[in-house]
């Protein structure tokens, strides 16, 4: 039973380390608009505040949007500024104008045409993962970081200190037993 508990605890520690690494990486790779971005992939978690314009997705969905060779008639995902944050919107591309390394995309929003510069573009290819967006949002929030990251790390640290204390104490007891055996052997030799 003790061996099983040690294996289980090792597995729990591994999961905690993976979660900590992933969360810290997501926080470090936050772009200027407040979203996690790895190269041409942007992670968007659907919540009420940031993505009111993406009606076809459910709350807590995780969208991974890839910026990949945007052409006319593609669905374009892009940032639109709000008071203190940026929303994500989508629209059909009606025209693409390339200027050197930058591009300007013309999209149709309701009955109006808007121009979107390439620095506000997320991409055109999307993958959806249900409920993972809520987990990402929680872990990267202040409360989630404390509960999901700091607290488990403190528990792991306390356990490691406890293990160190137990192993040190056991080694000292073993050392004392060896000394006692040596003393007894000396006494026996001296009596002879």
C-alpha cells in the first residue's frame, strides 16, 4: 500500500509540474492584446466579456486560431478595441491588399466594409476545444494562479521538507545504533 501511495504521489507531482509549466508559459507568451500566442497560433478562451461577436461558440470553449495564408472569401478573425481590452470578431474577407510585408484586409461587417491591418489579425483557421477555455482562463487569472499553481507548489515543498526531515532523522538513528554496537563490542573486548 505504501508503494502504491508513493507512485500515486509521484504521478500527482508530475501533473502539478506540467500544469505549472503550461500556465506559466501561457502567461509569458501573452501578446499585446492580452491573449496567449505561440508563433502563428493564438489561444482564445470564450467568455462573456471578450468574445461577444463569436456567437456560434459556447462559453468556456478554447479556440486555437492559426494565421495561415489569408485569401479572399476566407473567414478572418481579428481584434477590435474596446474600453480596457480587445474583443475578437470574425468576418468574410472581400479583398486583400499587400504592401511589402504587411497586408490590409477588407471585410464586410453587417452592411459596411472595414479595413483591417495585418497587426490586428489573428488568423483564418480555427480549432475548437470544448471546456478547455474555462480551464485556461481560470489558471491564468489571479485566483486561479494562487489556487492552481502556488498552493500545489507549497504542498509539494512541504512534503519534500518532511521527506528530508524523515530521512535525516532515520540516518541519525541508524548512525547512533552503529555507535552503540561499536561501544558494546569495545566493552566486551575490554572485559576479556
